[in-house]
C-alpha cells in the first residue's frame, strides 16, 4: 500500500478486496509496482536536490543514524574507581576523562580561592540588607525552574538517536595504557612493567582428539608456537593441563593453549598464562580454515602485526593484554600480515589478512575515519586486503585463578546470563 507521506498514483487507489483470488493477486502486484515507482521517484528527486546542495545530504545522514545495540549500550555507575572493576561494565577511557576533568575543576577552584578579595565588608553588608527581599523572589524562581526542568519545551527534547548512551563508533581502537592500577596489581604477570619477553607457546588438544590439522593451523597463527599431540592411550601418559603447564614452564614457555573439540569440531580454546596463570576459557564458533575462504592467500612465516579493537572495560583490557602477550612486540613489516581481534557485543572476531597499499581508483571513495570524515593525508591511497585464515569467533566464558587441578574450582570472573541486551562485559 502507498505511504501516507507520498502522493499515491491512480493505480494505487483501486479497491483492495476482490472476491476473485486471481484478481486479488493481480491487484496486489499492481499496488506494489505503483508504490515502488513512487518511492523510486522520491529517491531520485532527493538525490537531485542533494547533488545541488550537499548540505542537505549531511543533515539527512546526521538525523538518520540507526539505533543499534552499540549505540544503546548502558554502563554501570561507580563512585569509587579504586577497585579493579573486573565484573563491571565501565568505560575505562570515559572514567579517566572524568577524573582528569575533576582534577582540572579542583585546580581552578583552588586558584580562585587564593586570589585576594577586596571590599568584602561593604559587599556583605549589602547582601544582608537585600536578603529578605530576594528570598521571596528566589523561591518563586525556583518553582518555575523546577517546572521547566520537569517539562522541557518540545524543541529542546532529544530524539531517540540523541538519547543513545554510546554515540561512539564500534571500531575504536584499544588504549592499553588506561589500565586501572588495582587490576594491574591483581594480575602482575600480564601487566608487567619490564621489557616483554619473546612469546613461546605450547599448543595441545584434549585427550583422544582428532583435531591435529586444526592445531597445526594454530601454530601458523601464533608465532613461536609448537604443537605436541596429547593421547590417552593405555600405554601413554594421561597428563593433566596442570602437569603440562608445569612441564612447559620449566622449559621457558610463556603460554599453553588447549584446543577442545566436540564431534570432531573445535568448540573451545583454553589459554594458560605461565608460570602462575590466570587461565582463560573461550568458546569457538564459526571455525573456517584458510583453504575454504574465497580468494584466500598463503600465510608466510613473518611475525604479523596485531590490532585490538573495542576492548573498553577492565575485563576487556585484561583480555586484550592476554592476546598481546601471545604475539611478539616487534612485527616483521616486510611480511605485510596483520591479525585483527575485533570485539563487538562480547564476541571476539579473529581474522588474519595480508595488505598492500595502492593508488585510489577514480570510482573509489577516500579513506574514512571512525568519525565518518575523510582522513587527511591519504586521499589518494587505498589498502587492498587478502584474507589468509583461519577465521573464527571467540567468546569469553570464565577466568580461573592460577592453574588448577580441575577447571572451575576457583575463578576470577565467570560469565552470567545477561538479561539486558544493551549491557556488555568487554
């Protein structure tokens, strides 16, 4: 049916209900074609007007911002930032900004208090004289202001898009320097101030696993890693993860990764940070090896670059530091490989690409930053990407204390069933 905002054509005003079924179907098709033609003419007319006046397009795009879950994201309000905030949804960057603003206000007030006050006696006398007169006026003014605050004018009321609590884009980078001090004291091995060591990773699987090929793929994703099969044969040693971690720690390994399976498919990854933990448990979804990716490339042995996106809470920064410890801090740029860990709605998307810089074609647009504007200095440059694989999605389930004999005895953080869809942990 035609929209009320648009001018309907004569074909769209035909009677809707007809006794004959074939005629009803034809009538529905006629109405749909008439409605689509009206909408198409409206779009073309709007495009012609916006080509003449680009300001109209900017105003339309500014108003028509979709209300996604990221824009509706809610945060926990905390008064004291001395805690590590591991189980709270707190924006660390915004908390740091508020703290610096408070320090600036306090410093400004202290400067104003130090300035000498002249003629204080005469001013106080005049204030005492007029206090009785101004009290009645102030009371009436306060009543009007309270009424206006409860019922603001319609022009000043915010729209649904402006009421969104998180106007920031979901592609913001992760600032690892904003780690809370209490969180760094709780996990000193992950937030060490010393020079980072070259990672050395031991990769294994669960008992009687069939995922030998997938484990070999992980050795190509994580540099300086080696795969050791794990068996529960009757003549074999059924080593636990605790014993394997002790074995690896004595041989200067920095982490142990255990790949879990169910029905010959990877379902989980366990990261053990050596020598004393903690242990991170992730679930795996949508595993796809590089050979099955359309237009894939072959990875090389070069150390890739690491991109961490949208880790904003204390728990997100802890997870980001874990992945940061899995890769060397000095990438080999000649390989032009990059591993991206993008967090969105508490799901971590893992991708690996090879990039190349080339000149921008005439039909392509310039590079646009997170603020929606063109990035200056790279107007004529574009980046070509080729996915190398593997491609999978992680979700953090639990963080255990240290390295335990059985998983789940004591934990630092455990995922719960969130009833609010607009609240995220990472």
